[in-house]
């Protein structure tokens, strides 16, 4: 079962990856330093470090699907 407290919902808009709100500082509509190909690579098993540009906090991406990024950190 997926631990939903470690997931982060995202959206892809015109080949940019956004989250509605940063789980650390609360900034709205954060543009992540990811591309859709990075999300595919994470889904295929490659881990990726994600640094939030708004506050500098870091999480490790472990898996992804069409709606959520699975991290190693409790976000909710």
C-alpha cells in the first residue's frame, strides 16, 4: 500500500512540472526543477533529488505515477 503521507501531488503544464503548494514553506504554484522525462525516469526506478526552489528544502523522489510523486519524507 502506498504511504500517502509521503506523496506530493503534481501537475504538468506545457512541459513544466508544478506543485500547488510547497509542503515546507507553503508557497503556492511552485515550478519544480523537473521535466516530464525526469518523472518517467523516476517511475522506471531511478531515484532523483528534488530541491524546492522556493525554500531550498530537499526530498528524494522514489517513484511516480500520473498524479503523485512518492518521496522518502513525510510531507502531509
